[in-house]
C-alpha cells in the first residue's frame, strides 16, 4: 500500500509541518463554508501540535477561532477532568490558551450511562452540526497506538465493518478499556486526513501497512481508512526508520 508520507526529523518539526498544512485548509473552509471543523485525536503525538498551535503567534494569530469547531475522533470513557481524557489533554494544551468560543468546542460526552448513551448523544450532536449525511471533517487528525489502533478502532474490532452508526461505544484491550469512537462511516468521509505518527515503536506497524495489498490485507485499522482524498502521513525519523 503506497502511503503519501512526509518524514520529519523529530516530533516538533512533524507538528509544525502538520500545522503548516492545516492553516490554509482553515482559510479555504471558512471562505467556502463559513466554518472549519476538525476532529482531534488523543495521545502523546498530537499534544505537541496543540501546544505549538496555542503558543506560536504565527499559528495562533492566523486562526479565525470564532469559525473553528473542535470535535474528537475518539474518547476514553472517563470524566472530562481525568488526565486520561482526550478532551482534557486538548483543553490543557490548546482550548484554554486560545480565544475559541465555548460553543465551538464539541467534546464527546462521557457522563452518561451506559457508554452507548454517550455514542448516541455524540451522533446527535454531529447530525445537528453537519446534517443527515455522514460528516466530512475539513481535517481529521489520526494516529496509530502501540497496539495498532486508530481512533479507538483496534485490530479485529467488529466496528471496522460498521455501515450505519457514526459513533460507537467499544471495549478494547487497553487502558481504559471502555471508549467511544467515530466509525469508518465518518472517517472515510474526511476532506483531509492527517496521520501523525512518532516513535520507533510504530515502525513495525507502518511496515505492515506499507506491505499490505488487496490480496494480503494487514490487521491494522489505519489501512481501512480510505477517504476520497488520500491521507497524508506525517512521520518522525524514528517511526519512518
């Protein structure tokens, strides 16, 4: 499988390269549709990008925050103030440091019981914002976890074959095990998909995805994300090998 890759020396330069791609997309989306919608990911890799976005004047000041809407590709089923929460990480590094209106921040709810209720509520939120067709995010940030997952789609997950639901509650072989994730129904609609992948631990997974063919698919969910516009893979040197 041929990947469109950008290999950067380290995580900081990877994060800058991704931001350099995001900013013109924001301007284009605002010009065309009056707003920009991004699906954020969790984990260590995007954290650096969020910090740079908030703390570097050339990125922060070029962003029309009143037109930017933040969504999430997945969330851990933990309280919003739990350090493991993807929303909590984005709030600490980005949201609390930029002038984005509170109503433009659309976290996945985690206070409802059972977690399936959270998935239903988030799908309703997406429908309110995007309408009845599956959402096409202007940018969706994705990554690869140590277990090979993308969003909270893990190898072998039945949700990989989902055809109807936009959001699903899943149990996974990682901590915390209960999560809420966008499904391929949504992730295959993204206008621009950026995989941010850093660290030597991801090298073998990348190799498996690269070696994949239609006759020999890999087990990794990232290889199942096929939006109309080919994803761009931002790799640091350690991940690229």
